[in-house]
C-alpha cells in the first residue's frame, strides 16, 4: 500500500489542512466487481464524516457504499456503471473537501475571536488595576 515506507512507493501522510483530497488514479479492479482508486492523501476522520454526508445516492452510486483504506477508496460496481461511479465519486470528494475546508476556516475564526476577546479582557483588567492602584 502507499503508506508503507519503501524506496519504490511514496509515503502518504495524513491530510494536511492546506491540501485537498483528490482522486489520483483511474479505477482498477482485480475481480471485475470491486474497483479501487488512489487518493492524494489519507483523509482525516473529520473529512470522512463530511464525505459520508456529501451527497445523496445517485443511481447505483452512494457515498455510504464507498470504503476507504488509507489513501484509497473502493466500491462495488459492474463494468457498465464504473464511469458513473467515478464521476459521482469525484463530485462527492470535491463536496467533502469544500465542507472540510469551510469547517477548518470556521474553527480558525472562532479561535481568533476567542483569543481577541481574552486579550481585550486582560487589557481591561490591567487598565482597571492601573487606574485604582493608588487607592
């Protein structure tokens, strides 16, 4: 697998916040019914939650039926539906990635607001202590 340390295969790390998850390979099968694609990174737990909620079932494809293993995703399909699955899978990946990035941005905003509020409170306390230190 891609996350093993070995000179012939790249090491795939958990998803960095700044990089998105993308499909990086065409679908491959070993039995004609289970198909696998490689991803650009190992999705985080949060990203996987967004993926499962990323869309509704479209035809035979459903995000609930996609199985993730490290930096790969697999699904069952007959050959006639693989193209539909891949098109739909790419859409779900993009939707999950957008929601994941938005959640990271929101968490950063909340953290910044909290830190600003705490700094203002400390400043106010310091000003009050300075104001009344001669009493």
